[in-house]
């Protein structure tokens, strides 16, 4: 019998894309752990992503804001939380260009509020059970992004954990600020924080504004496929299931104070990725309004400050924690497309008036 101590885990942003995939992963792997999801249900949060878990005894969903210190203190104490997995954020670069305020509030002030709440709670537990025991039992996982490292040229080596920070968008600058706070709380207070910086995720429950779901949905609707600039920008695609396995390993085996880069080993130019999506859609979707879907590809005005290339060197997590990504890009894209084909009821309501207003602002 495995003597693993039960975790009482608070997942912030657990109704969003990666957060909800992580919540499903954790509930499946560790059904005896207590799972508390805190999410403000912004435009990007969707209760339906986790509704199926509500029936579980060990599960609780709370609608609330990570900037609300009273709520944070109350939840940490009454649920006796020993592990925080912090996903809650404003996450879309184009929205950060249109309006950075919410990014500073949630990503910087929200992370600060959560760290302060967790520090007070951990101190209180340390007084009761001894500082050493509290430190062994408690973890604060701060989920961040490779975008904090800035932009690479085609020849540059991939980002490592020691690459200097050089964020270029209000989104990545706000994430960089939150990373610095998580790091400082370890160095100053010994709070057992761990930071992960990962590349572009894709998979089920991905909100329509992001490249892969946007292209899949527009192909199904026969709408133009807007490729920014010359389409030569490169991203390193990480299947969300692989990411969740990596975060599991980091929570259970990672060292406090450390940073781990997580990548998919799947670099692709945007235009090649969009062509691949068209090819797969032509094969998998029977009733496309426009066929072949490649006819819909349209080059549009570039994103301001558009980073040219991201690439992750994930050697550290492989060598120290034994994690590697399992999914190929082709396999992951097939699985993702099949999910979007089967789950029209999930994505159709998300194309709301608010979403159309946003879409018109970005794409004209
Ligand atoms: P998402 O936008 O899909 O979900 C964010 C979630 O946070 C939503 O459910 C939203 O309702 C919630 N939220 C927002 N503001 C909140 C607040 N003030 N209080 C409580 N909840 C709030 O984001 P995602 O793509 O799932 O990203 C999750 C995390 O991973 C983010 O921190 C993001 O920076 C990071 N990340 C994402 C990617 C990616 O490719 N999607 C890659 C690297 C890092
Ligand atoms: O690298 C990790 C980051 O990946 C995360 O931190 C962010 O939260 C996440 O949104 C993602 O950021 P990107 O800006 O890389 O993802 P996005 O899906 O918005 O765009 C991917 C690439 O596709 C990027 O080069 C811009 C381009 N693009 C995007 C959209 C939405 C287009 O060409 N057309 C589009 O319509």
C-alpha cells in the first residue's frame, strides 16, 4: 500500500483551459485528495469544464477572485490547504494589448494576494506542527509561461531556466512580475514555492480566441483563417495532458525554490501549423463549408510586438524529475480536432456577443 500523504489542494483558475485539464488529471490520479477549485469565472472560465466533478465527495468549487484576501484566508484555513496550484490569470496576449489593466490586477496583485495568504496560513501551521513539518507538507506551484524569456531568433538556443527575463507584452510582463514575487517569497520567507515555465499548450477546453481552437472553429464555420504577419513565427506546442503530468511530477517531486521549464519538443511555424490543421480537418470533418480548408488562409496585420520564436529546453525536468512529453504534434492535433468536432455544444455558446466584439476589435 502506497503511504503517500493526502494532499488538500487549492487550484486557482481551475475552470480555465489548463486548470480544468489539471483538475481532471488530479481527481483521476488521486481520488482521495481534497480538491478545492477557486475561479472567478471570467470570460475565459467555464464551469462546464469541471461540472462533472461536482458530484464527488472530495470536490468543492468556489466562485471567487484571487485578489480577495478575506476569501483566500478563509478557504486556506477552513479547508486546511497544504498545496496550491496557481493557474488563475488573464492569459491572452491580444487582450493584454487592448487593455492591460486586468492583467496587472489578476496576474500581479492576485498572485501577491495569494502568496501573502498562503504565507500567513503556512506560518500558522508551522507554529502548530513545527516549521520543518509544515515546509515538507506545503507547496505553492506557480504556473507560468516561456513568454517571460522574450523572443528568440531562428539560430538561438532554446530557453533554459537561467535565460534572463525579457518580457515583451503586457501579458508576459505581468507574468514575469508574478514569477519574481513567487521566487522572492522562497528566498525571503522560505515559503515552499516552485515555478514552472511552459510553452504553448493545446488540447480540449481551449478557449476559441487562441490560435489552434480559433483556426479549428473558423474552418468549421467557413470563416477566414487570420495568420498574423508573414506566418513565420515559431511556437513550441505542448499537449495539455503532457503538461498536467509534468505539473503532477513537479508538485510531488520538485524542489522548493526551483524553476522547471516544460516544453513539447514540437516547434512549428504558424503557417505550417495552420496548413496541418487544414489538412487534418479536410480528412476528419465530413461537412466543411469550404473545401479544401486551405482556401480560407488569410494573412492579416501583425500583432504589435509579436515575439518571433519560443523554444523550451526541458532537460532539467527530464534529468531531475524523469518527465518527458509523450504526445507527437500530429497525434495531439488529431485528438484535439476530434474533441472540437464532438463538442460543438461546448464551443458554440462561447462565440457570444462579447467574443464577437473582441474579435472585431482584433481582426477588424
Ligand atoms: P485561461 O485563460 O484559459 O484560464 C484562466 C482561468 O483563470 C479562467 O478560468 C478564469 O476565470 C480564471 N481567472 C481569471 N482571473 C481570475 C481571478 N482574478 N480570480 C480567480 N480566477 C480568475 O488560461 P490557461 O490558458 O488555462 O492558462 C493557465 C495558466 O497557465 C496561466 O497562468 C497562464 O499564464 C499559464 N500558461 C498558459 C499557457 C497556454 O498555452 N495556455 C502557456 C504557458 C503558461
Ligand atoms: O508560450 C506560452 C503562451 O502561449 C502562454 O503564456 C499564453 O497564455 C498563451 O496564450 C500562448 O500565447 P501565444 O501568443 O503564443 O498564443 P496564441 O494562441 O495567441 O498565438 C499563437 C501564435 O499564433 C502566435 O505567434 C500568434 C499567432 N496567431 C494567433 C492568433 C490568435 C495568428 O497568427 N493568428 C491568430 O488569430
